[in-house]
C-alpha cells in the first residue's frame, strides 16, 4: 500500500466511501419503489417533505458549525476543538442525524415501504460510523465522555 492510500485508511476514509452507496440507496429506493408522484394534498407526503427539509437543515447546521474543522474523515483534524455549542449542544452528530431524518422523510414523501426499510439501514450505518468516531473523539478530548452523557447522539431529544 502506498503512503497516500495508507494515510487515507489511517484517517478512516473507508467509512466515508461506504456511505456513498448507503446514501445513494436512500435516494433511489423511494423513487423506484414509491408512489411515483407527489400529492401535495396527502398529509403523509407533506409530513415527509417537512421531515426531509428538517433533516437537511440539521445536517447543514452541523456543517456550518464545524467550519474549518470539517473533514470527510472520522479522525478530527490536529487543530480541531470539541464543538459543544450551536447545533452540537442538542446532538453530537447533527450531519449524520440530519441525513437519517432526510432519508426517512424522503421515503415518506414517496410513500415507499422499501425506502422506509432502507432508512433503517441508513440509521444503523450512521449509528455504527458515529460509534467509531466517538472512540476517536474520546481519545482526543477528555471532556467528550461528559458531553456524550448530556447530549443525544443522532436525533435531538430522541436518540
């Protein structure tokens, strides 16, 4: 393995690559196995659209809050500090949680049972990916353990 690939693996790049097919599946499954059209008068589809928007807002808030500390790798940057303010005071992994909510909402928007089932895959994937990241964060930031006891993992006030 050359140095570039070794550094990619050491920083946890495989998890970032693995999330691409997971998110692609979450996008495509409801379109293929869903209602085929959006009915603005359908309460479930409207709620799904609202949940999708809420999920994207949560993810964007996480991206913005990280600022220059944002990295596609799970290992924090050398100069990063632990974020506990902004959206991070309500949820430890707002980007992942936002993608889970958006996946669920997207599936509801298209009335897709297979999409809803795939949303569970999205939840499980990001739950495991965040668990890996949390081991790195605990090793880097001693205050992370207390933070994790106070703040939900993926979904504000829920989980």
